[in-house]
C-alpha cells in the first residue's frame, strides 16, 4: 500500500491516536467477553446489534456492536484493516474528522443491517407464528428473535476501504501481500462480491449488507464533503 506525497503531513504517524485506541478498546472488549462469559455475563449479547423488535435490542447497540468480535480471526483481520486503511486517512483528516467518518460508517452499517433484519424476520415478529423450526427442534419465536445478533467492525472497515479507494484510486494494494492491484479495482471488486453474496443469500453467517451499508455511508459522506455541502 502507498499514498500520494501531496497528502502526506509532516508529522505522519503509523499509529495515530484514534486508530491506536480503536485497536486497544477492541482487544480489551474481546478479552473481557471471554472472561465474563465464564461468570455468566454475555457481552456479545449485551453490546451486539439485535433485531429492533427483539426483547434484547437496545439503542446503544447501534454503536457498541462494532467493538465486539466473534473470534480471534474476526478481531485480527478487522483491526488489521482498520490500521491498514485508517492510519493514512486519520493523518490526512485529523482525529475529529476521522472519528466522525468511522461513526457514520458504523451507523450506516447498523441501519442497513436492521433493514435486512426487517425483510428477513418481520413475518416472525408479526405474531402469526409461535415457534421456529431449526431442523433439530422448535424454538419459540420470541427466543429465536432474541438470539439474532450482529457483531464486528466490518462496516467501519468497508467505509474506510471505500474512502481510501476514492482518495487514492491509482495506488496499489498487494493482494495476499504478493499481487499488486489498483485500489479502485480492488474496492469495486470487493463491493461487487459483497453485493453478490448478499443477494444470493449465502448462509455463511456474514452480514454482507451491513458491509455495503458502511461503504455507502462512507461514500455519501465523502461526496458531501467534496461538494462542500457538509463541513467539518
């Protein structure tokens, strides 16, 4: 990965404060999730994003879901991507603008996921059904809806990826650390793949539309900044 010299501030940091604190907070929450689970406290359920019609839904989850991860690989790759794309953008924008951007991407991903939940589960929430068959047993609808949960900072990652691609379209990303590909083609390809996976309804447990929501929110925000319709 590279960046254009004209965008490089004099005091360029490879671990600026917001990125650094994001990494620290996410690692702390990850460790706390496993430790507290032994004591019967489920942070993933408390902070993860639930369907808005579920009993387990709370408004703070629109933000806190991004600080919870399902496993080490989930955490590692999201944190690596936040650093990889985020440290350059934070150096360019400054801390406050960077925080505003990642918060927008986070909320965009959460709202998109809630819309996805609505189309997937609104029939169950209507009260017509009393139980859901999982193929193994029947679960009461209320219990089933409470179990639906989305966690992870991938919406922020996709927002940052989109922003980086818009700002440095002709820079190169080394795919698998070996294959050079221009950022614009990497972003377009990755988003197209996410859209395909979301539409075909893969059962991989990944919130593809939430990722797209983070990217879309980031795109809209950058366009507003470029057109001067939103100043920060």
